[in-house]
C-alpha cells in the first residue's frame, strides 16, 4: 500500500552517541547484601533511580567464572525502578547468563577520566528566529544570539564561542557553549559552559533559577545552588577545582 | 485562504478534544466552513464529544489508504451546517497516518474549507507530530499545574523546530495559549499556578481561560460541544476564545473568585 515516496524517504538515521550511565560495580556475589545496601541509597534519591538505565560491572568480582545471580539482581534492580541494560567485564559464562536475561554485553573499555559529556552527536534544535541568516552569522563569528524562548527539550549549542540568550530558558532546556553563556532573562534550564574543557569559561545570568550549571565538566544542580542566589544576577565560574556561584 | 489549526498540549487529559470541538463549532457558528479532524488514531473521542459516534462509517485512515473518498468519510454536524467531522480510526495504530497521506487530505480540505481544526493526541510521538506538522496556527492547551506547563513548553519547542513551516523556513506557526480547568479558588490558596505564572514561563498570546466547570463533563456526556451551552461559564469562555482567535478584543473573564452574595454570606454567617 505504501506509495513510492513513502518507501524511498529515509525512515531513520543511524547515529552513534555516547551516554553516561550509572554503573553498579559488583564487589561480591551476595545479592541479598546488594539489596540490603542498595535500598537505602535508592530511598535517599528515588527520583534519580526511577527509570534510569544502569550497567552492571563485573570487573571487580574476585573470579570471572563464578555464577552471578542475574535473575535475582535484574529483578531487584527493576523492582527499585531501574532498567538494567547491560553488563561490562566478566567471563564468557557470565556473558551467557547475562544474555539469557536479555542484557547487552558492553565493551570493556573502561577509561578512567573519560569525558562524561556527549559531544559528538549534539542534536541541534536551534529555535527558528524567522531570519534564518542570524544563527549562521553566529556560527561564523563563533557566537550565537538567541532571542526567542528556549523551550523544554530544546538544546542550543554555540560551537567554538559564546552563547547569548535574550529570552527565558525554561526548565528542561539546555544551553551549551564552548565559551561563555549569557542569559538576560529567567534561566530555569541547564547551562553548560566550556563544553570542550575551557576552564576560563563563565556563565552569567540576570535571574538564576537553573536546574544545573556546569563549567568545564564541574557542575552543580539546583539543590546545591544557595537559595539566596536564586533569582539574582549571578556569575558561575571555576576557581581552581571549585565551581563558584557569586552575585554580580 | 484556509487555515489549519492544531489543538495540542503534550500532556493528556487537559482538554484538547473539548477545545477542538468548541473551536470548530464556534468557527462554524460564525459561518466559516470548518472541518475538525481527530488525529487520535486508536483512541478516538472526538466523535463522542461531537455526538456523532453512531454515524461513523469511514474514517481518516480509510481516506488516507484510498478505501473511501473524503465526502464519504466527512460527517456533517446536525446542529450547524458549516461544520464537518472527520473521525479517527479506532482499529488501527498511529502509523496509519503517513505524512504524504495527511498532507494530501489536508490539501484537498483546504480547497473547500476556511478552517481545519486538528485534534492532536497526547504525547510527542508520531500521531501528535502528524497533527501539528501542517499547522498554520497552534492552540496549546495547558492546565495551571507544573507538569502540564512543562509539557506545553516542550510542545512549543517541537512546533518551532519540527513543523513544516519551521523546516521550510516559512513564517513561523502562530502560537496561542489556552488555559483550561482554571480554578480561581485553588489559585488563591496556592494549589494551582495563576495566569501570570503560566504566562511568565510560556510567554504566549493568551486566547482564553476556561474555568473548571461541571458544564464540560455534562456536555461531553451529552455529545454537545460545551460552547453551545451559552449559559455556562465554560461555554462563554470558549466563545471568547473563538472571538479572540478571530481578532476581536474581549476582556478576560473568570479569573476572579466568585463573590459570595450578601445573602449567602448572611445565612452562612
């Protein structure tokens, strides 16, 4: 029934993307102990674990041959709201057992200090400003100017420069820049400056209500932003290895 | 020139179908030839709200698949001769709506109708994307609570990046806000967001504020668009919506708590 057009038009794009997932590094095979120790952690931050994909790491186990109680472990994780997606490390028998539980076998390239941020595959959803020339000029000079609200779910990335936003950035929106980020309206979303590691990058907000601010990989979430700075003119910068948020 | 209006929200249960029915009926009552399309394939409701569920023979999916022509599928409203309903299929899934198919049907409707009102399903998946893709105007239905506001915000982002007008660099979609299920008492007690709070986040042209009202449920049960209940507050608020959409200036109503009359105060005393 499909028309010619429907069958030839691309139905998908295959892309590679990196994700930062929590890893449950098993140290022992005692699943009851895992349960007893995991439960309080989940209760501390139920929102964080809810529907969160997790990876089970087997590298730290004393032996790569012993049977891991995957059915119990997977059941436990699912019961706590997590979605176990795969295992890392371990031996062939363990991999077989994991496959039987529909877990993926992830490559064992554990690089300590690897960049947590996804930078290769940024979906650029630049808000259409009506004048399409504007963002392009932004790209040439290495800076972006956005004058429409940045909505929940939108991401704006200024590659190689600063990002300036004149309208509200709403909760669930994400700003990224290799340089500084300036927001001259309520900033309720996420701001990630110095995306490629520029430690001198700063974030300037006229009304800080952000969910997350980050400079060169150092971040703070809303909970750890002092309440007295919320709604104020602030700047966020890196002082040695401490992310500081100070009034302007 | 025909205009295609999508009634959307992201979140479910906020009053999209009620709004679509009211918008379509309101426009048709003013003499505009109007068709309202249910995009909620598999969960169709519009026919119930419009009270034409027993007259559905062919549906939107049949037309797209060439199993019926448009005139066979369109149902003329019994109360208003300018209003037609194109029901969704209840038996298929949302993939029944192909972009070419939807585009062709809308193109054909544009030849004869002044307004095409698209009732979007909840979510941001295929069905919702199809409903908004060809839109000229969007009415974002929002309840005064944080999750609904955030979902509407997300929907607005999608409208400005994934619609036909956005992708073809055409003039952007005109976006309007409709605040529904508004309860001034609960706003006053801090349980609900106020109009200003919602406007501060979404920053849109506000079409109307629909008060929480029993009339809405009664109208749905009766299969009568609530806009026809001219005595009710919700019906009047929807009339305001249509008037403002067409460019009339009307003061906002139903934002304040009902003042207790002297007598009721006295007797409660």
